[in-house]
C-alpha cells in the first residue's frame, strides 16, 4: 500500500483491506454495517448502500490516482484508495472482462472509465477498445 | 397548494415525506443572495435576484437542496437548463450566510448529452442519470430515484461530507445511487412485469436471488391452497407459486386462498398419487437445485427427487438411473 489519500466509491466487489493491511470480505463488511442503522444510506429494491468512510477501509487499485491521474509509485505498487461507501446491487448490469494495464478485471458493462484523447472523456466499460489509454496512463489491451 | 405539473407535485410530496416541514415549494420565487455587503454585487437595481420555480429539500442544520423540475413531454432538458440552475446554486453558495446549497435537476424525459459537462463542472446532480446510452427510464422510475436520493442524502449528511461539496462530488453521489435502476428496469422488462417477487417487501426479484436464498434449505411443509402451491422451508423461509408468479422470502404464514389439497402426479408417465404421498416423500429433504421452465418450476431434492410446480399440480419424479427401475 503506497497511498491512502485518494477516495473512491465502490460498487463492484473489490479487494478491500483495513489500515492494518488485512483483507476484508465485502459481504461481511456490509452485514456489519447493516447492524448500525445510521450507516445504511439506503436499503431498497435496488440494493443496499452503506457508509464506511470512517472505518478505515481501502480498496486495492492497480490504476493511478483517480483524482490526480498520478500513476502508482512503482509497477508492483498497490494503490490504496479510501472507500467512502459500498453498494450491493440486486440487479447488476452485465459483467464483462478487460485487461487494462497489468490487470485483468471483471466489471459491469456500465462502469465508467476516463480515457485520455484530445481531452479526458468518460466511456462505458463495454465501449472500451484495445489501444485506448486511461487518463491515469494504463493501456487497454483487450 | 397549486402545482405547475404532475412532476412538480410528485417530487414535492416525496420531499415532504422525507424532509417534513423543511420541504417547500415556491413558484416565481424571487431568490436573492444572502450576503448583500459585497462591493461586486452592488447595482442600481439592488443585489442579484432571479425568479424561479423551486422545490427546496432542507436538511438540518444548514443544507438546502434546490430542486428544479423539468417536465418537457418527450423533449429532453438542454444544457441551458443546467446552466441556469448552475448559476442559481453557484450564486447562492457564493453569497451564503451559512447555508450550503446543492442543486438537483429532474427531467424524466432525459437530458441531452451536452448537459453532463455543465452538470459535473457545477456539481449539479441529474435525475435520471446520463449513462452514455439512450437509456429510457419511466416517469415513475425518476420519482423512485428522487426518493432514493433524498433519503440517502439526509443520512449521508450525518457523516463528514466535504467531498460532496466540490465538483463532481455531489453529481457522482447521485449517479452512484441512480445508475442501478437500469438493471432493475431491464429485469422487470425481461420478466414481463415481474415473475419473481420477494415476500413481505413486494420487491422485484430474480431467479439468481431465489437460488442464493433457498438452495440448501430443508422442506418443512408443503402448502396447497385454492390460489397457490408452495413450500415452507427451514430458516423461516417460504416459496410459493401463485399463477404465473413466484414469491419467496421470509415466511409471512399467510399464503393466499383457502386450504385445498392439490392434484398430484408421479413419474414421467404422470401416474396419479395423493397429496399425502408427495408430502411424505419430500418432507425434510434439502433443496439442491432449481430450474424455471416458464411453464413450470422445478426443485431438485437431496433424495434424488425432482419436484415440479405446475399450475395447480405437483409432480414428483425420481431421477435415479435407470428410471424404469426406480419408479415411485
């Protein structure tokens, strides 16, 4: 873990860990949060969203910093992004797979990425194409 | 109280339910900045003001969500709608005496793609969300999104929320809360209205959720009424087939209809058998698999029995090979 200052929302099932670098199970974390009604931002037909911003939860990312675009400090570095809220969706979108940078990932088709062209623009995961470059510098391989 | 259109009326009622007396609606309201002691706002006609229609959802102690409702029939809201609201919210914040203003624009017919840049850079939220696809949401879905956002926002404010204040924090917060409606609406369409429903909640559900919740549970009893066939399961759960619909979830012990022994068949040859026979055969067995054939629903049981739920009929078949030597 190299950095803990960037912030992210988490809607997939990411690799989460605490400030002691211990792996955390997403479902168990949500169950824990569900016992504290204050943390449940919403629990309805669409799914559950819980607040974890004060629990010292981080997600591992192999991409650069989502805010500054700064790349991970070294090729093997894990970028720790603080997680503010976690969602569990009851009707997830279609799952697709891409290799971006050194990472092969399963993501929902409607996930949003930022790519660098003449300007930085948003793109849905299902529209990512080989050769595109994220604004954080990682290349889309497939 | 008068409303300019159905959208405005519905959104105000939602805001009232959630924010109580802190929800207000004003037409042709002349809004004025709160701080009027700045040299740059001095003019011959007084400080800046603008006439708007606004629903305000207020949150203690000092947060105000300014909602603009755009009901344009089939036309989408344009960047000028977003720019106007950005000017209102931005100016209110710049000359605020302590209140923090957020902005939300609701346009059930959607937004043109040019709206996004103006909304993100101004930290205004949009309902329905722009997803870079011609995603059409129903009018009702936009209202559901609004309720979800207003409820979640109130609870979110109880925690530190600095990241929502700067662009595109609030835009993203609302986007994350509303983007998953696409999956729910698609599922509803695929199920032609809603084949799967969660008992008690009345929420739309899915075959996947049924499998996740029921597989591994034991059959406690079989339920047969004039309206439904079903199972009582371990863990206080229930499974019911009512017409074309499948309901499952926490057992409310009130299946529709009156008690009525169902028609029962056994083996692939559909031989007659009694309800009691089926009951004794499947009681205490564990659900190991499930299949939905549209016309009927089947569970695989731990004693190698397939239990089929047909309209008003239960059908049991032993799956052990050879079939002929293992007839029931």
